[in-house]
């Protein structure tokens, strides 16, 4: 689902603690308890895996304003690039059904592909969460792939740093067996994925406001068509839009 670090995790994350002495292990896996997910979703847990011979789907999921801005949805100081002063613009529109939509999306995701800033922000929010926290379990379980030439070492469990040949690496990742790959935030990476036609689905949570400036979800100069698969209005005025790439 779009970026949960600010809006979603801020409501469910464990209390902050000093985690400087603990480093994520590359072999630690946690799972979402089935009974917990079923209770949150209100329906049976449905696990789907990629079918043999098919490429994995790459899903881009974002919070976005009516004028296309995706920058700093979850916190005042999340991303002040360009003097952006509207951080945290999603907060007044929270509704529990948005959280449910996050779990529904994550059921078929087993990998996260992120830019450095989004990765570091997510790692700080989710890595310390104890096993059994529903949002922590959902985000800590998938493998993580972070695109960065400056990140010295992973700060989140089960992480791989992609330093070079990004597009070729993403294509190779999509060709591997597995479930869907999710990208959220990560504006520069998302623009590169659009430019190389690597995005299979868009999950956009559209918020009823305009900001006038800020980083945009959609890059300029890219022509692509998508088919609307579903539109879900939420009581707070947010609308969830699910699109699939048409080629």
C-alpha cells in the first residue's frame, strides 16, 4: 500500500528504544500470524504465489495528492528537499480501512524494492518492532532490496544493496521465482522504473487536497497506459485506485 512509515506505522509502532547495539540478521524471518491477519481483514487469509513461468509483478504503491505530489506524506520532517513544508499531509485523513487495505496488498508480497531514503526511514520505523506487531510483521518479513551507492551497510534484516546496474538488477529480480515485489516512496527509483517500463501495477491512495509543489509520482516524458482494476472510496475522503499496466 503506499507509504506506511508515517501515517500507518505512527499509529501502531512500538515505543522507541535504543537499538544501536542490535544489527539485523540476514537470516531472521518472521511471519504474520494467520489469525491476526484474518481478524484485521475480516476474511480468510489467501496466499497466492507467482505461477510457474510468469514474471513477478512489480507494484508501485503511493500516497498521492490530487495534483500528483507524493513527497513526505507521513511526517513534518520526513523529506524537506526543495524547501517542502507540507510534510505529514496524510495524517488528518486516516481511517482504519486504509490499514486493512495495506494488509490485503501485503499478502501477495515477498520483496520490497526501495530507494535509499525510503529504506532508511522504513528501517528505523519497522526494524525495532517486536514480533507480533501486525505492521512490523508485514514489513519485516519480505526480503528487502535497496538501491544506493552511498549506504555503507544494511540497517534492516534480510536486505540486499543494489549499487550498480539497477535496471538490469530489477529485471533479474522480476525473473526470479516468488510473489510480488512492492515499491513505495522512492521517487527517483519509481521514475526510473517508469522510464524502463518495469511497473506492472499502480496502487494509489489519492488524498483530497492539493499542495502545489513537491516530488511527483509520475515522471515527465513517459507515455504508458494502465487499466483501472478497482476504485475504493474510504470514509475520510481518500480513494484507493488500483491500475494494471496495458501493453
